[in-house]
């Protein structure tokens, strides 16, 4: 996977990735990573991973003494199956 650097930060991306699976009291041969997909803003990227934000504040809350919060995913590049910038 190519490192886009900071030039793509802030743009919306579609990502398809392999997700880890937790199994308990079952035959481990029946379990394997699952392909999942997500859409969100590219918040950060380094050589190993990407940060995709799927939910964030619209208005500034820092002037009210509230720390801005975001929700999203950190995906290892080794688990990325596809990543497309949404135009």
C-alpha cells in the first residue's frame, strides 16, 4: 500500500480491510479474518497504518471547554484489501 503522506489527509475514503476475529469455545479451524468495509475521513497515515474517522463534531466545542471527540478505526496497512478516495 502506498503512503500518500499528508496530501490526502482530510479527504473521504472507502476502505475494505481484514478484521480480526475473536473466538471462544469453538473449533478454531472454523474461524478466519473477515472482510469489512468503512467510509470516513483520512485523519492520519504512517508506514504501518491508517486512521479513518467516521464520526466527528461539526462545530467547534473547544471554546466551551469540551475536548473534541472522534470515532473511527486504525487499520494496519497489511490488512488493507482496498482503499479508494471518494471524489
